[in-house]
C-alpha cells in the first residue's frame, strides 16, 4: 500500500465524519480513528438566516471522493435522467473509493434539471453532481 492510498483512507474518514475506519487489502491492514468535536454554524460565524438565500438552486452534492458511476454496471441504463423526479431516498449514482461502492442518494425532493458529472468521472467531496428544479 502506498502513502496516497493511506491518504485516501484518511480523506474518507474526514469527509464522511466517521470516527473510525478499518481497511484490509491482501496482507496490509490499517485502523484509523479520530475524535470529532461538534461545531455549530454560529461558532463559525455563519448566519443561518442568510445561508438559504445564498443559492437559489438546489443541488445533489457528493458526500465523498471517488469515481462516479451513473449506472449499476456498464450495460445498465443510468439510475436517473434529466426530467426524472427524485426524493430523498432515490439512488442517483454510485461512487467507488478503493474498490468500495457507495450509493449516492438525492437527499432532496425535486426534478433533475441538469446532470453535472459524467459516468466514470473522478469527483471530490462537496462537488455538485446534479441540479434540481
């Protein structure tokens, strides 16, 4: 395992607000843990009243880094297309990180207005994936 692989594991831990992660690949095994401290928006100086008015559009945002896939396998049709209605539990894609697949959920109700990522594209934590009407 290389240092970039370990860095990716730590990013998964941080970006998903996990307190512990265990990873094993062949003969290599690693445990990483972290103590999280909760911070309120007021502590950060964020005005919660104006936060909603900053962006008028709703987006489905990536909660992790990895490779985005728009369908379950290359021969399947995409989970969603422009114009499809979604709810908070709708699977809109899959993200692969170090051979682990994670469903991407809409986490909002709405209608897909624009798809902002391509199948097989590397995505970042917090990246906008879809725009909702």
